[in-house]
C-alpha cells in the first residue's frame, strides 16, 4: 500500500520484490525508505546482501531476466534458470536411474510442459530451438546405448532406412556415444518426427503451442 500510494511500479511474490525507478538516485532513496519502513514498522529483517540497486538488465526475479526492445520492457530466461533446466533434463535422460522408456518419456513430458508453462511469458523461442537440438542428441544417445550389440545396431539402422554398408560401418564404430548421437547418420535415421511419434515432447514445440493458445 505504501508503494502504491507513492506511485511506484513494483512486482512482488512472497518475500521477493522488484521496485522500478526512473534513476539510480531515486532507487537508492527508495531502498533506504522501504528498508526503514519494513524494519521499524513491520519489525521484519531485510536481507542487506540480496537487496540492492541495479540496472534492469542485472535483475533476476523468479527465474526471469529483463531487457528493453524498442522502448518496451521484455522478459527473457535468466541463464541460471536455463542451466538448472538442462541439468534436470540431463538427469531425466540418464540411464543410470534404471527407468524404462515409458517412464522416462512421461517424466520428461511432465517436466517440460510444467517448465514452459511457468516461463511462457518470456521471449525464448530461439533459446528453446538450441536447447532442443541438445535435448534430441541426449535422447539419441540413450537409444544408441540401448541397442548395445553390433547386431542390434545394424538391424535397427537398416530398418530406419540406412544402407547396409553404412549401417555396418556405424554399427562397428568405436566413436563415443555422444559423438554418434550428434552424427548425421543417427539424426537422419532417428529423425525429429520419429521422436515425436515415439512420444517425446520438445520445448520449442510446446512453447509455440502455449503462445498460440494464449
């Protein structure tokens, strides 16, 4: 109510708050004023280390970052939020958890749809396209590992349209799982559409769907 009565624009969630000011001097004055009010009137403690005056580009709020485009304030994803998302996907696509494909797909679907819903206000289409390339490579690596034996790799590659001579070459390769997963041969055998039909959800696809609906 104090901020509204003074005409300040702000955003608040639980004990996190961002107050927008026209100048650094104004921001410093408001920080002192609001800190004094919270501690003397409300008898609460303000975290001095986390409370600071900074440019809007340096602000991180609930996983979001901010920027200006053609004079308009816009939202993007904070890099740390992207790192956490990729770490989670890496964990969900790890074969060490002992999950089968059905459980893995469902866990990925739940996480991806929830994450995109939370950050849907941000401009992130280009970001998600890049993340999806890495994500699909993770999936292809899991599939390649599951095939294990040379005979299985050979049979499956041929079924997916790879010529026998080329399939034999790749079935016998000593390249790492990650290198094979990023190869032309596997991306053309295990195509993006085949992964979609198999039940995998991609971040950029779901983001576009959410943006159209809203």
